[in-house]
C-alpha cells in the first residue's frame, strides 16, 4: 500500500479452522496465541488510527486462521466491533483471509453487509496431489469455484500460494501460478514452505519423508513465478513469511525461512536477466551493467554474489554495475572493449 494507505492487522490464530494442514502451526507462524475478541478489534483500530496521519485510508485486516470458518456469532461480534469505526470514517474497509471451502453465497452476503471489500484465499497449490499430501482438505476446483464467486460478487480477490509443499515440484508451482493468473486475482502472496516446530511437516522431515525446500530452492522457483505474475500485471503483495521473533529464534526449524526472501528473489531475477543479456559475450570482456538507481544493490547481489557469479560464468575481466536512466527492472549492457 502507498503512504496514504495503512493496514490495521488483527490476527485470528487458528481460531475456528476445521483443518490441520501439515505445515501449519498458526500460533507459532503468526506469533499470536490469544483468540481475537471485540475488544482486540477496538484496540487495534484505535491504536492504528492514532499512529497514522489524518487523511490515511485505513483497512482493518483479519489475518491468520480461517475467518469465515469461525462460528457465525463470533464473526458477527468481531465485525460489529468495527462498525462504528467504519461509520465515522476511522477505517474505510475490511479485508480477511480464509479457506476456499469456507466460502459460499451466504458467507459472501454477510461479508458484504459488514464492509468487507477484499477476500484473501489460501489456495497454496492448484495441484490435487500436493493439496492432498499437505492435508489441505480441499481440492483445486474448490479454490477455482470460490475465486470466481468472490470476483463475481464484486470483492477484490487475493490468492495465496506456497512452494515446496509435500509432492511439489518447480513445474507444479509454475502450473499453479498459471492457473492463478487465469483466475485474475488483484494480488498474490507467495509463501515458500517453512518447517515450523510442532507441525506434522516437522515430523515428516525428521522421519526423512519430506525433503527440505531450502532458501535456494525457494529463490530459484520464486524468481520464475515472479516473472509470470509480472508479465500478467498481478502484484505480488508478499513473498515469504513475515519474520517474527519466535520464527527467527528457532521455531523455523528448516525450509525457506529468510527475513529478506523477497529481496533475494528480486536479486535473482536481475541475475537471470543479466545472464540472458550476456549470452555470447567474448571471454575477457570488460562490461558495465546499467540499471535503475533502485536496482543497483539487487543487481550486485548480497556480498556481490551476482557480480561474482557473472564474472565466473562469462569469464569476464571486469564487471561493473552502474546507476543509469533506465526503467526499474531493466538492464542495458555496455561492453568497454
Ligand atoms: S487452513 Fe489455514 S489456519 Fe487452517 S490449518 Fe490450514 S493453514 Fe492453518
């Protein structure tokens, strides 16, 4: 969101979720353990409003868990707590995240009545084998049907997908991205699988039944996914789990947990683009890569990783990255001799 927009998050950890996905321990992932109450909603809105300047468009966001699977009277109690703030303009709208099998016409009418404008669906994969092995408890068709209904009813749709789930491959993740693009969401979130303690996935990994999806695996596949979503003009709202103290402190036992995963992915995209442009260049060349000012560190890579890789792969004598008057994401090559 821009500077004039702000999100007021309220976490609804695992509350009401009828499922136990193998990778999920909502308490550890969100870092929140207490169920949200009407008072939590009021406090969050009042604190959020105090922190953002007048004129900011504020959106209340119910994240975590599966909001529309909570008993209806509890959903209504949380919504009602927000209504006075919607009426007086303190907040402008509400968004929430939920499961595809907790959406139908009746649910959507309720959401509309209480001012929800954006629905985020945890799709995770559109491959039925991956969904089954991950214990998701719904099919790809249910994701597609729920997505169409959400759009048809006039809500903004955000789809969340994961990479590296049990049974997943890069090709299956790319196919999931293509199917998501066909559903025309307003945005996506991509969460490479993290192995969190106290989950079934952790036990599977310990028993040698699940191969870890490493940070490198995630960067490789997410760079390809990002190119697909960019071409389709679908914004990637988030790449990788939000870092929390618990996850960084050891709850993330393995998998693709990195506090700056999105930055690593954007850096890999620049590396791949440069590789394409340098194909066929003579060994021992001296080369300058011209990039937008905002892309210099992405092109160079952490600890100069990208420039070192390019120097070696193309046997260059010299490689410089220079800030130039080109569009963000674009690279032009100057060969000095
Ligand atoms: S549906 Fe969501 S909240 Fe429920 S177990 Fe799966 S990931 Fe966790």
